[in-house]
């Protein structure tokens, strides 16, 4: 059996004012061809299908048209999709009932039973080979906010000091136990999540390169051992593809975003994970790289004075690219002071060139007391602000107003939820 794991499509996204629709169209063509070449039995997508909670009509049409073509071409393909923090559960869930008839399962919410516990049956799906044999079970966990699980859930368990993370532990333990009851013939147990994991060396560096850390109440991320017992954890949210399971019993794998979402991601190796279960029931996985349809460039790669940069821009070749293939470009230069004419000079140097100018970054030379060659970036991009820092600023403001008293956890939780809602609307 072969399973394709992908996530973080961010359909409808843009870079500057430029649409990424052409790149996404090329990715969906690649994905269809990869399903064919790998003779895949299943496709699992771990969240952030859309870039916005309010995707455009064209964006939704791209998504559902792709699904329709996919199942028409591969009628026995198992397809499981969960929502991420960018997705609106109601918007992504449109047509969910009809999709079920095509063996497409879209999970956007944790449904609760009458006793206020999660309905585990609605989160677990068999993965079948073409002959109908079940080779694995997949637990499809959408992005979960604090309000999605009742406070009483897991209160008798003691996995974590934070009550919500404790509830997440309980959910995964209950899912694992429920799946083991089904897997009477040794079927593999796979779990999908859209979240941030900590507790493994190197994750902090990955956080710095991701879009924005997910905040769960006052907790930035969850421990990796929450996935212990599963055979594979298919994760979304972190845009850098990575296997974080090197110190756990379970492979904890981020497939990463499918295109570079910013200039900081231009050197990422974007791809999808192909998970294989062989005839001896051994599970392995490998990345299949996604061809880059449009380049994302910083010119020059190393800081140079403005005059050298302008010369380099003027010497850019013209090769006959189609307009939708023009690279996205960030121009950076080093200077000793501000000059209002720079933007105009850069645009003039790029006249007739096959590029789309997205960003101009100016770095000031340091003062005489600084180390030689040291620079400072004069630009601050609000989209790059870390939500954890925003929460710390909120706490400092509270202390300054209320005589150094600490902000209550409940108030911090409300601030984090408001921040998350505003960020979704902005993005």
C-alpha cells in the first residue's frame, strides 16, 4: 500500500499583490501525476487547504474541481482531508456529505456525543488497497482550539499540567485504543494532526522558519510523545518538511508547504511524503519533491551597495518566460542612509525584465562602534511578528496597569484567541 501525505496548500494565497493560482494549479497537476506514478491507494491532507477562512469562489472551485477529477481518474483512491488553523471549518466542510459518496472524507470539527465526549468513530477511517483489503486505519484530527473540547474531557487523566493539552493527550490515547480494537489483523495506525510539536532537538529552529507558531491557550506547542503508539504521525502547519520522530517511537513527519509562502522559505525543499507499507507490513516513507513552477529570489543573495545592485538588476537576462512564470523578487541593498529615490531607481532598472518585484529591503551600515560589516534591517514586517511576543507584550501592559499583578490565565487565553481570529482575517 502507498499513502501520499501532504499539507499546507494555502490555496488562494498571494505574495505581495501577486496571486499564486498558477503555482497551485501546477502543484495539483503534479499531485495527480504522483498518485498515478506511485499507484497510490490513499491521499491524506493535514490541514490548511485554504490560505483564508473566507476563500474566494475561484479558490473553492479549484479545490473541488481537483477532487472531482481526482476521484474520477482514480475511483478507488482513499482521500482524507482535515482543516487547519487557516481554514474555516464551515467553509471547508461545504459539500462534505456529497464528498462521502466519492470516498472523500473531510473532517473539520470534533463532533461530541451526548455525554460530551468526542465521537471517535467519526474521526477514524480505514485505508484500503484496490482489492478492498484494509491495510491501515487513519485518525483524522482537525486543528483543535480550546473551545472545541469540553473542560471535563480528560480531567481524570494526568498527562500534562495544562488542562487543554491534557485533553489532547486523552483524545489521542482514546483514538489509539479505539483503533487497536479495529486493527485485529495488524493494520497500521496513522494519525493526522495540524499542530506544532516541541520536545525534540531542532524544533525551535523550525519554529523560526514556519509561518506562525500555533498557540494552544498559553501553550505554544505539544509534546511529541502524544503520538506514541501510532505507526506514523502525518502532520501539517510547519512549512519546513521534516521528520521529528528521531527520538520517539513514532515517525512524526511534517510534509511541509507545497510552495514557498515567503522569501524566508525560498530554500526549502518542498514535496509530498510517500508512505509505503510492504508485504511484510514494514512502514517506510520518503519525500517526492515538487517542481518549482515559479522561482522566489532575493537579489543579490549577499548584501551589496545600491549601485552594484542596480547594475546586477540591469544585467538580468530576458529568456521569454510567460508572465505567470516570472520570478517573485526581493531586492536588498546596503546603504548609509535613507534615499526616497531608491524605489524608483530599482523599478527603472527592472523595466522590461521578467520579474515581479515584491519587496525592497534596505539594510543600514552600522555605526562606528559596531563590528565591521554588521548590518541592521530597517524594515519591520508585521506579518513576521511572533504571537508569543505579542502575548508577552500583553502581559507586560497588564502589569503596568494593575500594579505589577500578573494577568489571569483566563484573560491571556481570551487574548490569544482574539489574536488568532484577527490573524486569520488578516491572512
